[in-house]
C-alpha cells in the first residue's frame, strides 16, 4: 500500500491511481525501481523506491511530496525511454535519470 506523501490518501494501484511512470536501474549490482504516483487531490507526486539488494533484504521507501513541475519533468524523462522496466537499459533517459550511477 502506498499513500500520498502529502495528504496520506491511499492510492488504488488497480484503479485510477496506477503509477504514472516507473523506471528500473542497476547500481552496484542492486536493482532500483522508482515509481511515480500523482495525487489529484493535492497536485503533488509521491515516489515509491524499491531497492532489490543483490546481497541482503529488499527495501521499500517513499520520497515526496514532489512539486508537480519536478514530478512532471521526471515522468517526461522516463517516458523518453523505450524500455523503462529494463534495469540494463543504457539509453540517454536512463543515464540522465540515474546520473551516471548505473552499472
């Protein structure tokens, strides 16, 4: 379950509140998946970060609230990638999003 980081409204992942965009990247052998959720109630983004550790327990954290302008820019960047689910993708969008940290 993920909630808006501002108003705490629960997002319905199977309904209208599916993630707007997500991207996966491999950093030092670990996989990071960042999923963006937009709250229509308060107009901000919440980011769910799933960290799949190669050695150790997985971790889920939440970042936000992100202002709409900042979230829109990240979502636009992610949408430029033809395969955002591919942690090994090295397109310009992936490289820019992860800032040179990719394996």
